[in-house]
């Protein structure tokens, strides 16, 4: 279904300028989501997913903000949702780094 949505939206893609504007975005989005049986899908759901995907792929925050057109850090942070798994992975990495540093320190004292 998502592929259908993408196909419908790509019909409106232009090489220059905005693909949508304030006069047709809501109408075209409503038609596309209805045609793909995704009537509750919000544009901001996709923006949030895109922001998370950029960050998970290793993009620098300023680059991700530029692509997602977030002008302020506070709004970007609302879209850049951190998962529990990401927190656990970061803590494991920090614990491993501390363990390695301790081992190096002990080896240099021996």
C-alpha cells in the first residue's frame, strides 16, 4: 500500500519548486491516502519517520534538520524520537568503553 501512495504522490513531483503548495496539498494527500486505504496516515507521520531514519542512518543533525526543513532545534527534537533500544545500546557502548579504559589503565600499571 505504501508503494501505491508513493506512486500517487510522485505524479505531483516537479524537478524545480515545491511538489505541493498550500492550495493542493491537503486535497491531494486525502485522495492519495484514501486510494491506498491509509486514511489515517498523516504527513507528519512520514516527516517523523524520515527524521528518525536519517538519524539512524548516521546523518549529522544539522543535515537532517536541513532535509526535514526543521528551523528550530526544539521542533527537530520533537521529531527525532529516541527509542528505548537506542538508549540501551548507548549505555552498553559506554559500559564497554569504561571496561576497556579500566583494562588499559590496569595494564599500564602492571
